[in-house]
C-alpha cells in the first residue's frame, strides 16, 4: 500500500469544510483571538515603568483629591508611546449618555480594543456631554493602564463615613474665596436639583463644577449651607443601582 504524505496546504475540500463550520458555528469565529504577543510584551514593559498619576484636583465636597484626565494622560500615554503603543479613544453618543472605546495599537499592527464604557448624561447639552465624555475617558484610561487616580474610599463613601486620614471641615472656615457670578450659578443649580429631588441633576452639576477647578469648587461650596452640603454629599456617595 502506497503511503501518501498529507498536503502542505489546505485542499479545496478542506477550505469548503472550514467555511461550512464557520457558517454553522459563528461563535467559533468570535473565539479566534488575534496574536497579542507583541502588544502584550510592550504593555508589560510600559506598565512596569508607570506610576499612579498625580492627584492634582481637589474635590471639596469630600475633602479629597483625585487625578484629572490630563494627569492620567500624562502618566500613561507617553510611556505607552515609548514602547510603540498608540492610544485612541472613540466617543459615541448613545441614548441617555456617551460611550468610550479605547483602542491600543502596537507598532507591529496588533491591537487591543477595550469597551465600550457607557457613561450616563443627566443634562442633554454640550456641557453635560462634555463632562460625561471626560469621565468616561478618564476611567477607561486608568483601567487600561491599571493605575489609580482616586482615593480608595468607596466603602466609606457608600456608608457615609469619613475617609481615613481626612477630617470633617464642615464647621471650619474655608478661608478667603473669590465669589463669582459663575459660582453663584452653580450653587443655585445645586439647590434647584435638590428641590426637584433629582439626584442625576445633582451629579451632573457636580461633574460640571469639577471642570471649573479648585477655586470655583471652594467658592460654590462656601455659598451652600450645611444642610445643602450634607444632601449633596449623600447623593454623591450613593452607589449606582
């Protein structure tokens, strides 16, 4: 009996069989992963050099600091680029919010696509979508790089307890602040949202105010009485259902 070596390349029958299998089991196609050896190695080297971003922004509502999108970007993107990895963030409008998809591409052509991450929008205007987009980009970029840009106080915030190492400054003078018409508008916006029993609006005002910087925070906070401050803190500390 003559021994025959297997063909070096798939025959037409092999290709036809594979096509039939792919058509019958489409989920097999989804499970086929592209090679990630090059981009995986580059990410490992990049993450070994990364540190957590600087906590450059203050949240006076919780007397804590956190890393802004700019700080996260400065801590992550240059090191990714050094190791041949580019980072793109695709923003899309969705009903009730925005989504952010982060695409990492290596010089070899290998890619990792993460997301989309959905971020709800309470106010359907340019400022509302801008704030939600900033949050989505910031949180996803931190997740991609495995860095931390927020105080680890989730349990305390949810239970209403103060964060370890922080004091309650609610009855202490806030120092000299520059009260502006803009800060007065933010204070009024908080009161309106609370009066309307609209926690999403409260969170949206909070996100918008974060974009204005530390001085605007302090000025707005100084215009609110202790009862209003407590109500805002309670809403901001609530976990999403």
